[in-house]
C-alpha cells in the first residue's frame, strides 16, 4: 500500500480547514499518522493538535520573506517524509499557501509523475465555506480542478456550520458536485449556542483529546467521527 499524503487546502480563510484537520486528527488518534501545520499565518493547528504529542505533529513554513510559496522547499519536505515510518501524512495548508498551490502544481514538474516516482498517493481535501465565503471557496475549487486535471483524488468538504442559514447554497453545492462527479462530504455541524456545541468548540480551541471532553460532548464527537471521518 502506498504512503498517503493528504493535503487540506482552501485559499479563503476562515472556512474551517483547522477544524477539519482537528477532527481528522481525532479520527486518526490510534493510527500511525503524522500531522503537519503549514499555516504560517495563524498556527491554529499547532494549538489544536497539541494532544497528538511531538512525535506525531510538526509545524513547517513553506513561505519566504515575501509570502511566496517556495516550490523547492515543498518538494524537499515531502521527499524527506517518504521514508518516514508514518502510513499517512496530513498537511494543513494556510490560506496564503493554498492560494499559490495551483501554480506550483502546474509549474516545472509533472506532479503525478513525481508522486509515482516517489511511490506515494496524493489526496486533496478542499474545504468549502458557506455564506460570504462560498463564492471564493468555489473559485479556488475551480482552480484546483483545472490544476489537478482529474489525475488525483479530490474530496470536497462542506463545513455545515457555514451553510446553516443558506440551504440554497447547500443544494447548489450538492447538485454541482453530483454533475461534475466530485466526492462531496460534510462535517462540523456544531451549534455554538447549544451546550454540547459550546463544549466541543471550547475543547477544539484548547486542543482536547477525545477523553478530555465531558461525556455528552464526547459522544457527539464520536458520532461526528463515525459518520464523516471513518471511511478513509
């Protein structure tokens, strides 16, 4: 089985990339996987994934002093992890890093040939926000589709919290993904005003492991993980 590299991306900030990465880390708590925070702008995942411990978490910057994504650094870093003992590597790209990713993919080297040469499988997880973030999220998705050219597995993740007041956008996203043959999944249906939702969001901010939550919130999280993060 090939080593998997999961790239969690979206150029629009505030759509839930770090929340998605946190939930993925909870679902991978008992597996042999590495999580990498590439978000130099917020370092949110560095705080939220503290429960993984130093052996399963790294923070790494791919940007130079002018906020440009350094292609050679990205290539070298991924290649350095190919022989690591981890079966899966999850990389949380910040908005600045994500924005420049389509250009990196299409420049100089054929990404698919490179992955095949390394013997790895690259999977792209694209987070979609609702409301005012929807259009920018979709525009980035289109750029990624054009760059990847159906050569890689791409999973579209709808952050449900951002769509609660916009059922029309939710239906539009579902219809378009169906028409284009895209794999649409959902996550993050937590209501901050509710007791369980508030406890979960507090726990996420504080980097709780599953066992750190009160019983009710822990069961709600287990339901989220089983329904949305258990099949990869």
